[in-house]
């Protein structure tokens, strides 16, 4: 489209604004993550910008007629921001692999909230939408989740009213509840189809954490095979041939590495293979 995006096509304009999104090399990503941990906001922003197209790729799998695609992309961007904040490059994962879970969780939660909103009185649903929009825009502006006070000031509500409106549409069990020592909270690996079944949500969240820990124990090549074969990097699951081409090895060698990795995962945590194949 050489004419460029039209003024009434916000999605096309957004795509043009984020550009090609050149992927970072592993060394660049580690260095930026290290600087981010030291409080470098420019490094944090660069990590976010380099993964905006990942959000778009994931969001396409969640499109729904009653929710504008751009709104879902912006919700996914909030998940990406949260992932960048929590990302620990020393774990050996690529940011895109880690961020995929946060992005899916943010989009799934937004869709679940939309479903609850339509059951509210019209004037209350309108207030919820104002809170949601303010949270989204402030998150994009601040590169972090805004506080209740910041949202309240933006739309002229009290912080208490903002919390009440959020509670009306929030999952019974938050997907961001701290796990373990409280230092990590990993979003669901799969779309949240159990928003009304908190015991299932909690179990899925715990398995996501277990999966991170287990993958960290694999050899780097085994870990990459699992990530690519099961689509844990936000892209569709790849065939044996595709993974082999990416790694420069034969289809049979990929199959062997996958089988060995799954055996090790079963030994570490028996339930994880079933979870991967769900």
C-alpha cells in the first residue's frame, strides 16, 4: 500500500508506526535486559518495541467480532510490558518465549472481562469501559501497569470506585497471583478457557511455573526443540522438518532430541508432557 495508511484506518496506522520491528540478537537482548534491571528506561523501551510484532502475531488467534482487534493488541501490549518488567535473562530463555505467556494471559483476561461487561447495567458497563481504556492508555504511556490513583485521576473517579469497577469484571482468582516465593507470577501457557473455574486456572498457572523451571534444566538445543515444536514462542507449532531447517540438523535428529527432552521433562515433572500437548 504505497498510498500509506488512511486517517480512518487506525490498525493500518499502528502497523506503520511500529515499523519492521527488527529482532534483537541474543547478545543485544541480554545486554538490554541487564541494563533494564539496572533501571535503564531506554533499554526497557527497546525491549518492548522489539516485540510489538509478537503481540500482533499472537492477537490474530484471539480475534472476535465484538472486540476491535486494535483493542486486543493494546491489551497484549500491556502483557508484554509486564513480561519485560519480570524478565530475567539469566534463566536462559528468550524474551519472546517468556512474553508469550503474559501476552496470552492479558488478551484472554480482556476477552473474559468483555463477556462479563455485557451482563452489567448500561451505565455501569460504560464506567467499566472508561476504566479499561484509561488503564490501557496509561499503560502504553508509562510502560507499566498504572496504579488505581493514576487511573482515577485520568477519568475523574475515586480510587475506590475504580477498584469496584475492576472487581466487577475481574477473574475470581487473579492470574497474576504471586507463586512460590512471591518473586514470579507466570501467565497461562494456553488461552484461559476456565475463567469461571478458579481451581483449574490455579492449576494451569502452577504448571506454567513448573514448565519454566523444567525447561531451564534441559540442554539448550533440547529446550529450543521443545519451544519450537510446541509453539511456546508465540508462533504456531513447527514441524520436524521446519525445526531441523532452523537448527541445521535432520528431521530424525530433531525427533530424537524431542523424545529425549520429553523423557527428561517426564522425569522432572510427569504431568508436563500432557500439559504441553493440551
